[in-house]
C-alpha cells in the first residue's frame, strides 16, 4: 500500500515542481497585455475588464494598472466627445436646412 502511495506521489511532486518553475518564470517576465487595437468602446470595456481581473490576480503592478486605466479613461472620453460632436453637427445641419427653407 505504501509503495503505491510513493509511486503516485513522485509524479505529483514532479508536476508541482514544474508548476512552481513555470510560476517563477512568469513572475520574472514583465507583464504585458495582449496587443490589440482599441478602436471601439466595447474594446475598452473588454480591456478594462481584463485589467481588473489581472490586478486582482496580482499579475500586474499598481503603477501599470493605474497607467492603463488612465489611458482607457481618456480613450472613452475621446469617443464620447467625438460622438457628441457628430450629434451637434447633425443638429446644425438640420437647423441650417430648416432656416434655409424659411
């Protein structure tokens, strides 16, 4: 019975050692998000969600999380400004055409 336990524990121990080595390698490598273009608000939402998850797991530093969050917030603000600008232009065009008819 003890022989079976020893035989089972050796593969388990070697698997644990491999996992620890992989973790050490991952900890030593700098954190990088997958390079993806952020061109829509849905992309920013996904990126922020991934960022929160990675921060909770501890795979990203505080400073990097703050920097990426700052960039995401600015991207969202630019998108909102562009959307608002488009709506204002649409209203101006409608008003302009209405005034011409009068």
